C-alpha cells in the first residue's frame, strides 16, 4: 500500500472490474476522456487484466478511501528510466467522491512515490483547461502550465484546446497546503 492523507493506493485486483465496468459506461464520468463508446463486460475485464500486469513503462493502481471504498484508478505511463520521466493519469469513477479532495490527495501521493521511491525527475499530464478546479488541483501539488496545444481534441461538435502541465521533483509540494 502507498498511503496518502485520506486515500491509499493499492494493486488493482480482478474484483475491481465490476465497478470499473459501471463507471466506464457512465456518460458523465467519461465526458472528457477519449472517444466514448459503450464498453462490454469482457472489455472491462480485459482492461483490468492489462493494468494488473507489471511492466517497466507503466504503473497502474487502485484508489481507495480510508474506509477501503474503491473510488477510481491512477497511474504512470510512458515511464522512461533513462530520462526519469512519466505521464500521470487519474480516473475517479465514483461520483459520490468528486469534489472532496481525493483527487489532489491521490496525485500528491503518487507524485511523492514517483519522486521519492522511483527516482523520477519529471511528471507531466494533459488536461482540459475548462475544468478550472482540476487545474487548481494540479497547481496545488506544484504542476506548472507548459502550454496549450490548439484544437487538440474534439468534444461536443467542436475542437478544443488542451493544457500540458509538468512537475519537476524540485517543484513538488509534498504536504497539503
């Protein structure tokens, strides 16, 4: 377990596919993800199985609250040991846990693990700049905006800009403000 203030990160288990299946088929939880298509139960099981496999360029973890409720998943992808960098992603599927600080705690906890245990130097992400509360969450951890690729994704009938943010180990804010 990797413990945060109000969350813990654990290995993804086969049993997690049921909640993932319900979340991934909920239009609201997927409004800003990639192209949304309904996901079959078999596809959900396959995604969970893929995330459970240990690979040097990827780390995927389940997010639990302190009372052990599964609320989502988080991970690092494109891990490069030579350049000591990775891309972070997060998916909180439990809408009951939105807006309560679990995302910030999760990002802070995984970044701390990545810098202090994995010896990474840089973590980056791509997010929707229209979600100001999400951008603020990343900023509280120390992420800096690095740019806005124009017309980078298509949603609801129009192209939209995206936001690239980066965090260097020296800029990481460990404790909650």
